[in-house]
């Protein structure tokens, strides 16, 4: 269903990025000096190659918008209201280490300071494609200028090191060894690489959930069909009372021939945070390997891949990490790396190098493409970390609090019970709506979604789940959102949906 929503949104995205790119590429490429990458420590406009300063780009080390106005460190009582500090306790402490740049004194008050969303709608759909902050777009533009100034030097002499730096920053954030992580263009590619490398026998089963993202479910169907295997679907109840219901349903669907399970860390149609470490441990106990689809997780919830312990973990960087589009990652447990091949087989297949693993060699050169999105991941980690005093843990906690409050307001307005326990809600929340009484539009979009967009100026997805005419509205909460936007949405929904 979400695919359909996403396709429908593409024209707007094209306009959006076209307008951004016009503004960003005005300055001449000569404004970037080009010493070799290792000699750039004095150049604080250089895109992320300052090795001495850690994985974060020199251009973001205390530069531009990210510097605290008064230089105050984000430690004081007033920086962490009591509620926020309580929420943060549930977040892995190591995440705070990501904060290596100064912190904004306060959340930028207007979209213009940090985001380039045009403000023409109340944008309540961060979950579909994320949004990329200005400093990150600017960092990507710097990388592009550097690439285009000396393409051969960039690809042949600089990319390896800069890619390793970006991977190291992401790996640290995700609690995974950098050796076990590769960049892929997006979560769909990562899922495909894992599944299409997976050795299945006829009669084997891949277990998926009924909330699997359609593209990933298709990848499972394709991999199964090639091997004469089958796909079995476990239901994730919604509404539900507890994560235990999900664990039970998944475990009840495991059979003798179940080899691999694909489980979402955060579900797409309903935004549920699944008890992923528990699910993985129980599946592994039954001899079932696990691919975690964490497309929505990094930047929404604390992700500690080592602790989760899955065989594969796939995620997106453009959603809640707010990196540019075109970058995701695939983690593969060390004992499985030798069998995993990217969907695009390239030079790495017959390359050997004593200093680089086969896993990295295979994935790091997918052919010539624009790698600036992945090189801008450290800038995204830093920029978002600098948004709130207290960094990522506070940002995630406050997004979650906003989503929960928004869900409550809409549920009250529509007179429905919150459909999930609070501990399963992150920065997205789905609320059941009365059944649709109109046929879906082309690509399956609900007509109400278009009315909300064109007449009421909301960008918010409606999903026919589990199938039309049942439907949900899924709200997202990011730092550019405010409570009054959801209050307005609740009013509009009440007006449109109650007789
Ligand atoms: C759970 C889940 N998996 C995979 C994807 C696919 O992400 P992408 O289109 O970036 O590959 C999505 C996209 O929203 C998703 O929600």
C-alpha cells in the first residue's frame, strides 16, 4: 500500500528537489580548495575528510548552523526537562557519543533555518521519504563539487577512505562493527541482496509478516520461487495490547521447514515498534535465521545491531537519519558474509586485497554512481544530533512524545481507542479510520488522502490495511512538526468523517 502512496507523491518530490538543487549549486566549484584528502585538516569547508577530528566532516565541526549560539554545553538542568530525561534513560547511552559538534541553543523556530520543506502543507509524513536538513544538503553539494572538479582523483584515490569514514560513523551509531556493514542504495536493495544470496532448497519456507513492506515481501516471493521454496505469512495483530501477541503469532507460524524469517523492526503500515531482540532470540533458538527490516528504525528508535543479534539487518538512512536519498545499509553477521553477493555484481567479484574484506570489496563498488548521499551520512548524524540539547536520545524521545500526544488527540476526536500500547509507538502512529465508502484512486490512493492534501493542506498517508475498505491514517512526528498541526488534522478528520 505504501508504495502506492509513495508513487503518488513523486511529482511533488521532483518539484521539491528541483527547487533545492537550483539554489544549492550556484557557487563556483573553485570555492573548494583541493589538497589531497589526507592534508585537509586546515580546510574547514572541505567535505568530510578530516580524519583527525573523527568520522564527522570538517565542514560540520563547529561550523555553520550547528554552533551553539552561546557555546553552552548541553548538560544543564534546563536543557533536559524532567520528562525528557526520564525518556532518555531507555536509550542506549553510547548514542550520545555521536554528538561531536556544537548544539543549537534551541530548536530552529522556522522551517527555513534547518529544513527546506516549503511549508505549503502541514507535512505529517516524515516516514515515507524523510526530509534532508539544509546543512546536509549543503554537505552533499560540497561532495558533488569535489567529485566533479576531479572525477578520477575522487573515485580512484579518495572514495575508499571517505567511504570507510562514513561507514565507521554509521556503524558506531548503529552499534555494529564497521567490518560487518555495507552501504546499499536503499532498504529494498539490501533486502534483495540478502535474499537473493540466500541458499534455499525446494520445500523450504521463508516466514514474513502480514505487515511486511510490499517490495520486501515481493523480494521474498521471488527468492522463494527461484528455489521452489514457499513464503509463509504470520499475522501481526492490529489493534493489539502487547508485543507478546506479535511474538506468539510469529513463533506459531514457524514450521519444520522455516529457514529464514523477515521481521520488521518498525512496521510500515502501522508504525509499530516490534520487540525485535526477543523475536530474533526466539527464532534463532528454533534454528530460524532472521533478516530484520529496519527501514524505519535508525533515528526513530535506538538501534543496537550487535545486541539484536540477527543474521541480517537492513535499514534506510534517508528516513529518520535524514541523510540524502539513495543510501541505506546492510549488516551481515560475520559467519554469513562469504555467501552474500550484492544485486549488482561488479569488480569486487574477482578483486583481492589484503587490507579489504571480500564483503566490502563486493559492495563498495557497484559501478559508477553518485556516492555523495552516503558520504553525507556523517553530516546527517551530526546535524540531527545537534538539533536538541542532549542530542539524538532527546530528539528521538521528543519525536516519540509528540507522536503519542498526536495519536491521543486524534483518537479522542474520532472516539477510538489508541490501537497499540505506548511502548510500541515511536515517531509514527497509525489510527484506524471508519471504512472507506469510495473506490481507491489510481495507484490505490484513498480519495480522502487527496482531499486532505488539496483542500486541507495536509501531507499525511492513508493506508488500506489489511485491505480496502479498512483504512488507517499514519502520522509521523519530526522536529519540524508541532502539536497544533495534529489538532487541526483531528478537527478536519472529525468534520469529514463524522455524520
Ligand atoms: C518496512 C519497510 N521496509 C522497506 C522499505 C523500502 O524502503 P526503500 O524504498 O527506501 O527501499 C520501506 C519504505 O518505506 C519500509 O517501510
